[in-house]
C-alpha cells in the first residue's frame, strides 16, 4: 500500500475523483449561435446581427481570462453570420446586375 504524497502549504490535497472545474458559458454565446444558424437557414437579414454580436461576445470571452466559456458556440454563430451576410451581399449584387441587364435590353 502506498502513502499519499505529503500536503504542501497553500495547496489543496489532490482528490482523483473530484469533478472537473467548469466555467460558465457567456450569456450570449448560445444566442449568437442560434442567430447564426437562423441567418443561414431562414432569414439572411439576421446575419449582420450574428456577426456583430459574435464579434463582441468573442472579445468579451477572450478578455475574461478564463472566467467565461462558450467560445466555440460564439465562434460558430460569428462565422455563420459572416457567411450569411456575404450571401446577402451576393444576392443584392446579382439583383442589381439583373436589373441593369433588363433596363439595358428594354432601351
């Protein structure tokens, strides 16, 4: 039978079956992810909101020194917001080009 290591001053004794410490998720991490998914699937006008909120949430998580979790959820929403915003931009540009062609053909 082995003896446990001696306790060191200032440290808590190690217990191998203690639950891991979990940091709470940022309050807006799930919101940003849901906005990003909805912006890609249903309403592309939500894309800029997911992009801006995701950027702000990621900055707050990175600046919290480990106090907030949920970075992956916020990052997914942020990236989906960027993709959705780009798709809206391409759709608007395509519509403008289509109108220019129709107007040029009618003249």
